[in-house]
C-alpha cells in the first residue's frame, strides 16, 4: 500500500521537482555517506549510458523521418538558427576576452602534463576532421556518436525516401514515434540519474584541489553566466521581439540543469528533443538543428579556449593587444565549432590557440592539465550553456517563436 502511494506521488510530482530532490539526496550521500557513493553512482552511470546509447539512433530516425515526410509548404528555419549559433559562439569568445582583460588570471603550472594527449596541429586539421566525419561509414557514425556523419546519412536517406510508398513512410513514422517513447521512458529516470552523478562528484572531488584555481573558475563560470543571462536573451529578443527570459529560464532549467550533471551534449540531445516537442516546435526544424547544435554551437567551448589561452599568455608575461585578441576570438569560434570532432573536446584546442602567442607547447599542455582539474565545474557549466542554447536558439528561430512558454512550463507537462 505504501509503495503504491509512493508511486502515485512520484507520478504526480513534476520532473523538475523530482530532479531537485535527487540533487539534495545525492549531495547528502556524497557529503555524509561517501562509502555509499560508489554504489549510488551506478544509477548515474546507467542514466548517462542509456542517454548516450539512444541519442545517435534517435537523431538518425527522427531526421530521416522528418525529411522523408517533409511537406514542401512547411517552412523550416535552419538558416537563421545557424546564424544565431555562429553569432552566439563568437559573442561568447568576445565576452571571454573582455573578462580576461578585466580579471587576468595567473596559473601555477603543473610539473607534468599528460604526454598521451595529441592536440590538433592547426585549424586546417580541425576542419579536415570535421569534413571527414561527413563521409564516415554510417554504422561507425552510429556506434561512435559521430553526429555530423549521422546527420549527413540521415539527410541523404530521408531525401531518397521522399518517393517511397505510403506504407514505407508509415513504418518510418511509427519507428520515429517508438524511439521517442523510449526516450520519454529514459528521461523519467533523470532524478535517479542526477542523484547518482552528484553523489559520486561530491564524494570524489576534493575542494582543496579547486581552491588554487578559484579565480580562474570564477572568470570561466562568470563568462558563461553572462552569456546565458545577457547575451543569449539579447539575441533571442532581436529575433522574437518580446521578453525572452521566460523562454531562457525554461531552457536553462529543463535542458541546462540535466546537461550540467551529465556533462555530455550528446547525452542531452534526447532531453532537448523532449523540450522542443513540449514547446510545439516544428519537428522538421529541431530534428536537424538540435543534433547540429550539439556539434557546432559551442559558446561554452569558445569561452574555455579563450580564457585559458589568455591566462597562459598572462602567466608567460605576454602582452595581448586588441587586434590579436579579436583574432583569438575568431580562432576560438572556428575551433569550438570543430571541438566535438577532436578527441578530448575543447581543452585539446587550447594549444592551437596558444600558438597565436608563441606559447611553448609544453606550457600549453600544462594548461590543458589544469583544465582537466577544474573540469568538474568548467565542463559542467560549459555543457549546460552549450546544450540549453541549442534548444533556446531553435525555439527563437522556429515558427514556434510564438510558443506559449507558460503552457509548456505547466506541471502537467512535466508529469506527462
């Protein structure tokens, strides 16, 4: 009887409130019951693993179905979304430059850096990797979560199926709905997943290792918060011409919070799809823009690259003028767009940016190592900004700019 009542309360409680409860319980376990943290952490690993597993197939099926069933009279808004992605990423890099000039950080370099890391030798290599992902084997693209390759094959298959029989299109549509249902089932376990992730983080991460770099962390997180709460709302306002904050806060809460704890844009794609559906956005638009955004919309990565590079320059006593800082913003923007195609993500692009200031590679790799130390905060905040911005810009550019955010924000939607 008690278990039945508990299940009914769980179903009636909004998902966000359940996640908040999971955060509190996870923090308590990590702080006061650290011995239990490894066991509880299994919940987080299962949740992230499930999201990462379903995301590539979800993207492939939804994009294929959307293109195959696309009505030529239905307008999509991919171009303005791409423009917002690029402007947003460049603006984030400029914000990072300004913050680094106002609050310069000096780093205590580590004695040894990981010599197994192999950063790209230049932008040409980054872009080559990105282009080669377009023609990757489709099976390998799915198994390796190569979203550029997945998008390319899904688009081609979708266009090829435009002339398929109605029965075939019905099967594709049913497959799309089935995968979406599986995603909904997985997302219902988000509170337990977040509980496990936070318990493990609190138990394993000592505050002492972060105190030395607290100034750097404050600059990084401050830049990301400024972009999320000032720059992005301004870009959205210029698009929809009305108060952007209800939509901004909705995206931060329902996309940014899960992304903060999963620390994976790929794992957050199903969550963004669910939010886009709740906002009544056009599937033809968000089925392409969201996985594409997880690959090229990297405002957080641009901030990380810029701040850590300028911190390295300041540590080395290198004076950076405005023209060079502007060039760094462009390099960070282009590099960030290709970050997901490079093993190690945004941190491994720091040596490339450091080369603008002739900073030795061993120093640059020491900075990468520092980035990994503070990654528990930096990477979490970066992923939250990147992922929430994907759905925010998609909602702003889509015909769903006239969406009823209040209706999407209702508790009954969370429980559905």
